[in-house]
C-alpha cells in the first residue's frame, strides 16, 4: 500500500469502533473472566472472587461432558457440512436446469427454511419427529421401517439434529452456487461438447472445479455456523438425551446461565473462538486456486 | 479432410424469430471459406448449426458427404475456436490442450506427446504450466487454436477468432492463421464481421446480410463484381460511393431510360489522368482534404452528390479548388435502384 492518507483512517473508523466495542473488548473480557472463578457466590461476595489461572481450562480437559459436547459438535460439523454442500450443489444445478417459469417457485420453496426462525423450525420438526404422531414416523411405518424414537434415543437424536440443521442450511448455499453456476460461460460447455465431453465429464471437469472457490467459501461459512450450533438442540432436545446433543455452545450456555459459573463458561467460549480461528486460518492457506488468490 | 455443404437451411428461434433464410453454401475440401456480414446477420448462428450447437429448422447440412443434422457436436468431426477462446480458466495451458484427448480416453503417453508437439508448433512450450489468465491475448488465441488442432477434426470452425485481439496482434495472427491453414490443409469456415479479414484470409467468401446469402465468390470477384448494392457498400474500405443515375446519366452516357439505376464507384478507382477514351469524367470541387502520407482522402462535391476519393497525387491540393477526375468504365458499378441487384452494363 502506497501513500496512506489520514482520510483513510476516517473511513474505517466507524467500523473499527464497532469492532472494538462489540468484538475485541468482549473478547479480552472473556479471556480475563476465563482465568477467574466468577460465579453466583463470588458475585454476591467479591471476597470469593479469585484469579485461578488455567484452572478452568484444566478442568475442561478432565470434564467428560466437555469432551462429549466437542464430539457432538464435531459430528454435526463433519457430517453436516459435506451434506449441506452436496445438497446445495445438487439443488442449485437442478434449479438451473429446470424451465425458467418453475425456477422461482422451487428456489423460494427451498430457500424458505433459511429465512425462517430457527425456533419455529425446531418446533415444527419436533412435531414431525414425534415418535407416535409425527409425520416422519408415519411415513416410515407405511414403508414398514418401524418407528424410532428420534429425539429420545441418544444415538438417533444427534442424527435428527444434523438433519434439521442441514435442511435449514442448504438453501442458502443453493442460492450462492446457482449464482456462481450462472457465471460460468456457456461457451465452456459448448467447447467441451465439441471436444466430446459427456454430461458427467462436463460436470466433473468443468462445473465442479469452476465452482470450487464458491464451495470453499460456503464450507467456511457452514463450518463456522455449525460450530456454533445452539438453537436446534436447545429447542428440540435441550441437549439430551444423556447430553448426547449438547453442543459446545449449549454447554457454555448451561454453565453460564443455568449454573451461573461464568468463569467456566468463559473458558469454553475462548476454546470455541480459538478453534474457529485455527480453522479459518487453515482454510485461507489451503485456498490457492486458479483465480490467483 | 472434408467438404461442408449447407443446403437451403432456415433457422427459426423458439420465439419465432427467423435468423437464417434459405442459406446455401459449401466449403470445398481443404478450403478456407470466410463468412462475413454485419453483426446480427446470422453468421455465427450458421457456424453453430454446422458445429451442432444449435439445430437446423429446415434444410440439410452435410459434412464429408454425410448428413449431420441429427448428430451431436462430438460426432460431427469438427473443431471450433470461439470468439472468447473459451479456455477453461481452472486448467493450465497443458490441461486445456489435453482436455479433448483425455475425455476421449487417449492414452496418457500419447496425450503428452501430442500436446507437447502442438504446443511446440504454436510456440507455447514455455507456457504449458500457466493458467489462461496469465497469458497474453495472442497466447490465449494460440492455445485455443492448439485445442482445435488436437481435435484432429476434418473441419475447423472459427467464430471471430481475432476480434478480441488488439489491432497489431490481429494482423500477426491473421498471417499465422493463413500459414496454419496452408500447412494443415484442413477445411475451415471462418466467420468474421471484418470484411478486410474476409478479403485477405478467405479463398472464397460468403457475404450474409439479414440472414440471407448475398454473394458467394472469391474475394477478388466479390470486390470487383459485387452482386448487389449491399455487398458493394459492405466489402471494401472506405466504402463505395453511390450516385443517383438521373443526374449522372448524361455524363456516363447511359441509356436515358435507365432512370431506375444507381451507380457505384470505389474511392480508390478515381484517377487524376484519363486512362482510356471511354473513361467517365467527374468534375467537382474539393470540400475536405485529409492526408494519409502518400495518399489523399478527398471529399469531392459533384453536381450529383458528394463522393469520397482516395488519390495518390504529388501536387498539393487546396480546399475549394475544382478538380477533374476520371473513372474507368469497368470500375463504374451499376445497380438497380429498386432491387439493389447488379446490372451488367452493356459497355463492358
């Protein structure tokens, strides 16, 4: 950058002030809190407030529930993100290939979950997944596949949560991918057809690689979104059964606002943030693509 | 190697818009056929019909004697170079060249050998690992040509391949293209809106306008004997001057009854000295002068209208000065004023 001007500072100042007030200061605050034993008792009598060093973090390492929450969150990320990307890609390509007059209808239908309130959707899914009266189990019964207790079985609950999360999330990616697909010049496909590439080869050798930067960006957004999984398990299962759907964020919420142990909750928040940063950093360095970025 | 025959082809778009009307033309085996016309005349559509990217509404297209109307592009044995080059941006030059061979399942070693051979031939050896965005316009153009060469097709279809290049490069690539055609000996159909490109590259040219064929001939004949007023005005630069017959008839000595006739004279066909006894004489006043080094571009006000004149002349000229010029009778083109068709003058 050459010739920095003072006026440039003025332009970034408003955003900078907001960032400092609402991101950096809270971040430093949380980092500080995570090194204390701040809880309801120390709030009532500050004599009980101590700096306890890394005790909160050491405790997390020994905490079976913390590991369980990490595993549940990772499961949703590891299964949910690829599933979301694949669904976004397939739905986008299908939407782009259907007749124009139907396109808007399907696009809207698939996008609606994205803009709906998560709580409303979770409540809707709680009815759908109800063991006895739910539509899902009704259909499964019709097909002769039994009627599992989706939200009551520790193994199924996390799957149900993942399904809901992916269902709510993929419409956003679909819109982005569809827009990116429209940016690919038709001549590339025509050239490929003349050279003898069939439908599958055009998809795998042109469409997917051309969409790779977009899919990479979506993966980053999805990972950061799913990593902060909260509302779906909060409404659908309250983190149960047996803590099987307690995500890291839900665990933090429970520690902080259910049991009033803000020091311990802050430690979880710091760990969550650090992991997000590590992931974003890795993603950025893995993204040297043909656009020369 | 193959011929391409286009017979009575109509193309109507789904919306009902007719793009081509009864187009017939043929590229002979090994010929470079230039298709030229103003934008929107349907020339690109014609090429896409031959490529199989669009379907013919009425008519027949034959490549190498076989009707290809219902064949998909990959089975027509054609290669195409697009105006935008249509290089795959996510692939290196090497991968772009190898693409067709790979999708057709050519062995890896054979692919490598042929890609390197064509790369070397087009001077792209050092560029093989680069991405299209890292190439100059000419290098992109060569890559697109190389891709077509590796298709090993009987017919090359080129859709305005030079129009995305800047002017000096265009002249250079034009030479290279002509050279390539000579050495490959492949039938080529070359679409362009640039009449000078068609004149210099084409062995024969098809002039299209409004979706109809106006003339098919060698460039020399199209230039010397344009079939109608449109071709006369479109081919050749600066464009031909047109003069109403009524006012000119006395000078030209045409039959007086031929009022429904228009005359055309190319700017470069005026001479400062009479060349023969039946040359037509024009007298006018110089309205505007533009010097182009050794040449003069003059706007001459005649009694019957203004004409643009291109003249090689040693003597200095001044605006307002009267000037007398001669045109050979053979360089005076006659067109029917209502139909625009060429009228062969009895004087030739």
